């Protein structure tokens, strides 16, 4: 697991090569505000090799935040992350490794009949109950998430992960009420609190797609205040004090999907239904939560010339559209790190070089939306 001293030593080693605020407070120390994601790519040996090389290059170049999930690339992504970190000259305790559990993973490749695979591998073997499923492939029952965490640790080859996200909890809204989803999140957080106490997890959070950027009336909306309250309750139920390990939120954010900044959908805790709503980024900042952005360059779409509106593009720093898009995401007030996937060495170098440019200041970022 990452340690304070090792994270700061990594910053001291690489920090002079980057712009201001490139390394930001995260976990027990600091970590790079550019992170490498592992979502995209076919589940093939060729992509395995390219991804392993890309992660290794990123670690040697000043990126020490690696994000994955139990289901990415049919379970191959975690294995490659573990191999890349272990083979790197960078010590494991200088790297923040985050993974996720929620979606039922395949085992190395896509089965011909996914429904039969779920039935035989998960339901028949008692890994998860049918009642816990949403959309046939998502669960966040405590026993399932613990199974998922164990699976992740095994594939990664690590004793612990620094951050474990409950993956897209809003998926459960397809099968049950919002209140029931909050109840299930609280039960999941209690299980993660126990695993945190055991040293298997450094911290936990939720990785979302829709939940924190859609309007309150939307069918996939979740209240971050309520999610945080459930984590606080879980901490009280499990721990000897009022401490809890809910420390991070992951959500999509980029120049074409800026809802987490522009939409005021979250009501501050304790304010009741009449409280003036704030943006998710503002809420998270005030609550002391780290925000990690996914889709930071729109899964490659914003790397194309002309994809960023010209008036916005002119305000951003970077030599390429991808760098400017990444620096837009890193510039948003309250953002701790922005993820970008890469399995090509040139793309890794391009993404790392984005960090050599200073991000926009808060007032300049605000001006983009005026």
C-alpha cells in the first residue's frame, strides 16, 4: 500500500519536471494529478503487452496513480496492472492503485453466452444471489463486494489496494428504490470499513457515471450528501470512533461533459430539502473528498483537432488537443486527479507532458463558462 513517505519521495524525484500543482494531496500523501486508466482495449495478449509497457512507462515518467476495475478487459486489466507495478523500478508504496467492484467480471475473455456464464459462475456457486442483481450483471451486496475485493487482490498480486470504489451504484436503481440503494450502500460500506480495519483497503469511495451529474429528478440520480451520511454511519457502526474511510468520488468530467461543475444538483448536508444546491465538485471540495475524473479526454474523442470549442481551446495550455483537454479536466476546482487511458507509448508521453503545463486558475476556469 502507498505510504506517506514514499509518495512524497516520488514527488520530490519527479516534481521539478512538472507545472504547479501537478502533485496534489491524495490518500496518505500526494500523487500525480494525471492518472493512467485501464478501461479500454480488447482482452487480448497484444493489448496486455502494450498496456503493461504503457503503465511501466507512466510510472517511470511521473504518473503514480493507476486506476482499474475487476471487470475491465474481462479481468485482464488488474493482472496487467499488478505485473507492471511489480516489474517497475518504482516501489509499490510510491504508487496509488485504485480498483472497483460491482459489475460481475468475466475471466480472461468474453463467454459465448454471458447470461449462462453468470448463472453458472456466480449464481450456481453462491457468489451472489439473484435478488442482489441489477441488469443481470451488477451487485453490491457486502458478501459479493468482499469476494470481488479478494478477486482483485489475487489478480493484482497485492496485499492491499489504496482505494476501492463501489462501481456505478446507480445501476442498482434499475431494480430497487433510491432508499433501498442507500441502505445497500451503507451495508457495503460497513463491509469495506471492516476490510479497511484489516489493512486490505486504504480508503474507499464510489465510482459513478450518471449519479452525481444528472438532475435530482433523474432516475439515476444519487445524493452525495446521503451517500456520505451512510459512510459516516458505517464508520460509527464498525469503528471504535467516528472515523470512516470514504475519501473519494470518481465521475466523468471533460470539456464536453462538465455537468459536475455546471449543474447544481447536490444539496449540502444538514440543509434539508430547501437548502440551495451546489455542484458536485463544490460539494466534494467542501466535504474534503478527493475527486477523480474519468473520460477526461472523452475516451479519445477530444484528442481530435477541432473537438474542443475554439473559444475554450484558446484558454487552455498544452501543445496538442489531448493535452489541452486533459488540462481542462485537471483545472476544475476540486479535482484531485484526471484519468486517461493509454496503451501506446507515444500517447503516454503526450499525456505526461500535459502535466508540464500549468492548469487554469479558479477564476480563469470560471470564466470559461461565463
